[in-house]
C-alpha cells in the first residue's frame, strides 16, 4: 500500500501523462494488465475545462474501471487553476497533478509547465490556492530545472511541500534537454533530500523492472512514474511490482499475448472515439507495440494507414503469416532475429548512452 496524501494506492508505480497517448483506452489497457497504482490523464488546460471545451472534456474522459485517477492540469492563472481543481473534485477525480515540467513552448508561454520552475513565489501562491480549495491530494510534476545552470527542483519541491502538496514527481532532465540526453539520477536524489516527509516519485527512461529498481535504489525516491516505457511494454507495471516484491524477473510476454493486448487497445479506441477517429489515433500507437515483435516492417508500414477495424484484422493476419519465416517450429523468433534487452540511458556507460528517436507530440494540443 502506498499513500499519496489521503489517497491509498495498491503500488508505488505510476503511469506518466503524455499528450496524445495516455487517454482512456491506454489507461484501461494498463489497468487490465495490472500492477499500476495511479494513472494520470493527458495534460489539460485549466481554462479549457472552465470554458466547457468539448475537446478538453474528452481528454479527461473516464469510467468506473479507470480508478484511481489523477488529472494533470496546466495553466498560469491562479484563479483558473483553483476553479478547475474544484470542478475536477466535484466530478470524482481522485487527485490533481500540476504540470511544471512540460518543455513545450505552447505550455511554457502561458506560464505553465517548465516556466513555473522559474518563479517560485508566484508558483507557491498558485499551488496554495489549489490546495486550500480542495480535499483531494494535489501533486506537482517538475523537471530538474530550466537548464543545467538553473537547477531549481530541490528548492521548488521544498517550497511546495510547505504549501501542502501531497507528492512531487520529478523527471530527471532539464527543460533544455527536452526528451534527449541522460536522465540524471543525482538530480532526483537532491529533490528527495530537499523534502521532509512527502513522497518523491522519480521519472525518466524507465523501460524495464531493473531500471525501476535502480532508480529507486540510487535516488531514494518512494516510487517511479513510467511513460514511454509503458508504450513499448504495458506489462512493465505488473512485472516491476513482482520484481520489487520477489526479486524475480518474469518472462517477457509472448507474441500472442502482445497481439491480444494490442487488439484490445484498438477495440477500446474504437469504443471510446468511434471507428474512424479511433483507427486514425491507433496509427501512432500500434508501432510502439510492434517494436517488440521482432521483424515488423510489413505490419508497421500498413498499420500507420489504418482506416477500419476490419482492415486491422487483415493487416494482422497477413503480418502473422509473413512473420513465420523468422521463427522456429514453436513460433519463437530465431536467435538472429531476437531483440536485445532494453537498457535505460542512466544504466549505460556514458560513452555509449544514446536515445532512440521517440515520436513526441508537439504539445498538449486538444485535438488528440
């Protein structure tokens, strides 16, 4: 059991928000696989919620199976952030996360995201207004700082603890780094040391259970938040929870299991967004799963043009037949086609640490 303020969670493992991906279908898939303690929505503009913007409401769409749930807010106007928090509490949201870490210009230019790390007094006042206005826990997601010359996360975390936040989520990169470069575990450690009693949740490049444990051990953080690692591997929460409890690493999911969950994800996309929109949105989801299929060129090239649910069955059927040439009689990939284990940047040797290009949306545009 893990406590975030008054909220009791089943694990110290969190699904990080990322615009355009961590929508209701993905959250439901993660919950069905198991192991996650708390899922967070795509980040949403507080003003859009107050204006009853239909696209903003779609970003926070949820159901009875999507619990417990946090909504991530961004914005720089204290009254709007306070009123949005009260609205979210009134509709049954379990926690609110304030985005202070997004490096995207659209967020920063309105005083949200990483910009909040450069104005500590103003940010503290805004957060206190939210904490005082609701009973549900308020957390804050931040980066280490604006750049390497302005590492403000420890001081900001200490300040926010003083005004009542229930937890700090810290991504081990600066705003300047964006999503590139090595996650700095020592930076997360300094945030842990800066607070007295609230949990600090580490984030950044957690792609395996071993990476999660390494971050926990090296930084002293109370939990980990996983984003893009879950796109490769929705089983990462279940496997990490098991590994932390027993020291045993579970086997990677079979190809059949990956296909089952992939198909379930598409069905939920269609259910939530409709067939046309769901299939279009799924075009950027399916290639993440395919990265762990082994040879997958045929599948990836076709699925990014997906238009209907029935077409997906055709694409998948053709791909499964094509894939057989790379497998033995048991259906396992031949040794020369097997995938190398994923290694987080902070667990590689400095001279070889590098990141694969990751498709990151241009920001929290409310058209996903």
